C-alpha cells in the first residue's frame, strides 16, 4: 500500500491561532468572564488569560469521605473520674479483645482516652468496642487536613480540578511511581516542573522543523515552533506555543510550592518526547516517538530506560489511521501502555481524524466550565469520555521564538489538547494506587466512573472524567474483622470428626482452630462457616476463627458423649 507522510498538529492548532496573553502568575487584575458565561476561545484558538468563574457543580460527584488512620480511640467510663484506677490502657486493650478486635496500645491522650492500633476495619472495630461494658465511647481515629487550598498562584483559576474531583482524589493518590510520556513540543525547565522530568528524546528528524540545528538527538528541550509569514501553508506569523509544558503542567506540575499551578498527578514522572516542531510533526516521527516512549526499539536511537505506562498524545490530523500508526499503537498496547489521544478541534466526526480513529487508543473529548460539551471538539462513537478543555490554566513562557529563561508564565488555553492530559493524569492516580491493573482495566475504570453530562451529549463518550470516583473505584478496601453470632453444636466429641456450623460476618476467608489444633474447613461464605472438629481432651476449650481482618473466639466444650444438638442462640464472643 502507498502511504504518504503526514504532519499532525497539536490540538490547540499550533499552526493556526494566536497565543493567549500570558497571565504572569495570575495577576489579580485579570477580569473574569461575565457571570454565567464560559471563558473560551474560538475553535482552534487559545483563550484569553483571565481567571475562570467557578463552574456549576456537575451532578454525580463523589462526596469526600473521612480518611481513617487504622487506630481506635477508646474512653473507659471511669477514666476521667477522680482517682481513676491505674492500668487504663491495658484495660482498654482487653476490652478490645473481648469485642473480637486484636489491638495494641499506641498512645494515651490528655483526656484519658487510649489509642489502640487495631487489625481490620477501624470503624467496625470501634462499633464493636463501644458496645462493651465499661466503655464510654470508642471511635475510629480520623485524619484531618488544613482547611486551605494549595498555595500555587494559579490554583484559584483552575476550575477544572474541582469540577472533576481532584482535591478528593489527592487524599488517596498523587500518582507516585507512574511514568507518563508526553509526546509533544518538548520540555522546558519551568520552576513548577523542577524534578518532574525523566531523560527524554527529540524525534524531529528534519532540522528545519526542529529549529535546534540538528535532527534527532537526546535533547528533548522545546526549541520553539514559531513560524514566519507563509510557512506551514499559513499566511500569518505565529509565535512559539510552548504547548508541551502546558500539557505537562496539567499532568504533573508541583503542588504546594508557591509557584505556577497545581498538577493533577504531582507524584508522577514525566517522560518528554519531542515530536512536534514548526508546522507540527510527521506521523513517522510521532510513531517512532510512541514506540520509544513505551520501551520499544527504534533504529539509531538509544533504548529508553524509563518506559511509560501512559502516553499522552495531544495532537490530531485529518485522515485515516495508516498501518504504520496502528502498528506503533499495537506495540504500545502489547507492552501494557495506555495511549490517550485528543479527539481534535474541528467540530467534525472523529472517525476522520488520526490517531483518534486508530484501534486501541482512548479518545478524549472536551467540556466547558459549565459541564456542557465544547463546541469545537470532534465527536463520534470513538470518543470514550470527555474532560475539561476550555480555559485551562497551565504553564507557559513569554518568549516569542526561543524560551525566555526568566519568562515563566501561567496562561489559559482551550482545546482537546488540554482535555487529554486531564485523563492521562487521572490514569496515573489510578495506576499508582493499583499498579497491577492492566491498561484495559484502567481504561474501563476511567470510562465507567465518568460523571453524567448536565444535558444531552451524543458522541462525547460515557460522561465527564471524575477523578474522585476513579480513584475510589480502586482504593484498597479496609479489612473487616470477623464476628460470630452462633456456634452449633457447642459441645463436641473428644474423638473428633463432628461438624460445627458457625454463623457470623466476614467469614469467607476464615481458618479455624479448636484448642490450638487446626479444624478442617468444609465450606466458607461471608456469613457462614462449616468445619470439622479435630480430636481433643474432655473439658472447656476455645474455637478461634481467623481471617485477614482479625480473629474472634467463642467457647466450646469437648465431651466423650455424642454432641448436644440445640438451636443456635446469639452470644457475645469471649475474645
């Protein structure tokens, strides 16, 4: 098949549309849009740099949940009385044992309470302990946070973070341990990205488009993409866009450093791969960049020692997905990477734009601050979900051709280029929390947990990216301690072999001992346990049921006679 080399452009139309005015770290004098209106630019252009108004909350957000430490605070009833007896911490520990909760004393408080480190679910443990005689109260210890937002100057204008639940997601994950490749215009040493970059590579093979005097090399620095009059089939002069650091900032700008903006996954690492220069980038350079980014071999290029799990492609071009592109994407997915691409900005059918029409990619549409879909975004069946893409504040530079080493800025831009890194960053939050997930599973979580659009939206995917819900879907669930409500029969024969039926909760993964000897588990479910008794000595003994969430015990008796069958009755476990 004959295949032409095409040039893709970043999906804020780098080669068409003026740069936004820089915001200079968010000046207070910047005027917000009129109330009730979205601040946005014409399709394919950047938005003016003005703080966005607070958006209308999008339905379906996940409420913030308390964060527990795994400890329980216990106040005994006589702990604050004059002349309170000694040994309160040990009494509190024994009370926990009586409630079926194994715990150790961690601390005491100024109010006379004892803090216990417990196994299993601290909320369930506190509930059981509070019901014990002599306990005034027992509560799960919570973690509280300062009632302030990050001090990044651009954070107040980042309407998008609150709209998709990023602050809630931050309480659980910040993306640590995940590498995100940004195939774009390259990297710059913006102070808000200090320490976030891994060594990258420049894949622009033509020096005339690279603007750095060389072809491919190990320097992924953004040398600019400015265009003179008449270049790139465009009759106008274009300044350098610094598109790559805008995308990178959304993903992983530092948080709480009094600089720039707040990235969604500040714990992630960025792999800068330069493939877009003057007039965009060729599909050959971009596909080689993709293969290298995920750890594949590219002739003449050193191996990438830091393969990415996530690849962000904030770029688009008209045409079908050719075999070269598809093969590169297939290699990336075969290596376990998730390739996330922009739908494009022509308000057209996404089926006519590549790489969004390739198999195996996650295609992202764009929404406005109000939650409605962006009028410029391409749409169609291939779009998996949408994310904030209009008036998105991120990092920039005031240089018009070369980057100004003192001209670091924050500016607002619009486009599916801006929506795509939101999804890449949330994927990093999810993968950081659950690193054994496959790319297909991460994709499913992002799509499945998306919040509904505020109105009808056809062709923009399953909904709006919801960081809080996506993270909640993989948050490790607390281990729940087992409880017992009945043991039948409670008297068994010394020769062993009798069957005991145990009822309770959280018993599915239980093992059991009787008098220290292992019992044989016949069957186990969440609320029931059937076990065979080992031989034992006549007299009182103890049944101990153990699960990953803890242990609970109940009295049992060995007798030389036949087991006494009786109807099960509730009782309080002895430990």
